[in-house]
C-alpha cells in the first residue's frame, strides 16, 4: 500500500511538471505571436474530391480484382486518361480563343452549427474565397448540420449564404442529420434543398428562457439593484423581479421575431404552407418532403459522387490560425461538448432509438 501511495505522489508530481512546462511554452509562444505584425488570420485548404474518390476506387479494385482483370482495368484507365488529356488540351486551346467554356466547378462547404453559430467565422472566409473565382455556371454545395441557436447569429450565417445567391451562383444545401430552427433558416435559402430520409427538419419557432432567482434572494434578505433608463431596458432578468408588464413585452418580441422567421421561410420557399409548418414541430426528411420543406431525399455523399461525374469538385475549408492556448482550449472544449452532447441526447424526449 505504501508503495502505491509513493507511486501516486510521484505520478502527481510528474503530471504537475508536465503541465507547468506546457504553460511556459504556451506563454512564450503567445508572447512571440504578439510581436508578429500583420500575421495571417488563417489559410484556405482545398481538396479535389474527384481524386479522393478515384483513390478509393483504385484501392478497392486492387483488393477485389484478380491480376488479369486488374491489368485490363489499368489499361482502360490509361486510355481514358489519354483521351481526357487530349480533351483538356483541346479545351485549353478553345478557352484561349474564347470559343468555349471551361468545365463546371462544384465547391463543397461544411457548416456544423452550435448555439452561437460559431462556424460562421470560417464560412464567411470560405465564401469570400469562392466568390473571387466562381461564376454562375459553377455551383456551391453546402453540407449543413445544425439544431439551431441564437437568432442574430444564424441571421448572419444566412446572410453569408445570401452573398452566393446575390452572385447568381446555384446553391445546393444537403442535410444528413439535422437542420432545425436557425439551421432551417439557413437551409431554406437553397436553390435545391436535399435531405436524408431521416434527417430532422423544421422547428420554425422562437423561444426565450432563463432561470430567475429573485425569490431565493428575497427569502434570504438579499437585495438586487438594477438602475436602467428606458421603460423596457430590463424585462426578463436572472436576479430581478419579473413583472407582468415585462413578461408581456418579451412575449410580444418573441411573436414579432416568429412572424419575421415565418416570412423569411415563405419568401425563400413559397411552396410551403407556412401556417402548418411554423408550429415549432420537427419532421424527418420523408415527412418534410411531403410538406414541400425539402426538394429531394438523398445523402450528401450521393450528391458529391454524382457531381464528380461531370464536374471538378473541390472541398474548401478555412482554417483559423491557432495559438497553443487555443489548441489546448479546443481539446478541453471538445471533451466538455462531447460529454454534454451525450447527456442531452439521452435526456431529450424527442430522440427516438431503435
């Protein structure tokens, strides 16, 4: 037992030393970054998905085909490549002479939304980069996943997508898991909205909620003072007493915001019966299609693979520059988020299990 105690003390000391070293390096790196002027915010990472799909196909063929079949397949691919190279050369010459258009490009974006729609910080950079090159003959395909969140945050994310539409570039949005509330606010902007059969769609509603501890403070003779100017500067607060007048004001604000949300959806998807789908309910993809909330039932994988047949498909991702503190913070945040997500999923009565 004494040995285990000593070993535990040694381990605790070792961990403490490692953490201290990490923080020292983090502080030094941070100080160095502060002296760098004009440092880049991050960089764009681009991957050609056509090549990725070809590589997967090659790997599978090598494992499945016998030597003779594989030899024939390689020969066929060589011939196809020669023909493609010849066609590309011809196309390049035609482009120089301005006699033909280039091959269509599809730009793939990913947006995974949280309550504050923090993904918009990367989305805005990605869209800016794409708009510097894309033309109306190209297409943007957004893989969207979001249960919704703050109205102003998702309003900004939706406004970023409007930039694509303003440039007359076709926008396809694919939802594999969920696009609800603020997520659907973004999704309804699509020229073509595609959802997996069991993806969760809808939740066209608005809510405001917060705990109020006024009665606990009052019971313990604790005063809480708020000094404000403007009749409705404070309505719902965490510690102050909530009046019926303040409650009614917030209710009116929520109804106004809901009306704006409904009008937004109706403007961008005029085929829906807005009064029937704006009850705050959610539906899976098959049900949403029956209500004209989506256009097609398929996964984003199908859309991308099909696009690779006749287009150059590029996945575009903006990676923000991270300090050492950011990297460690991301690790801790990821662990906490995963834990909370697991707890919430198990406790949410709207989740179904099979």
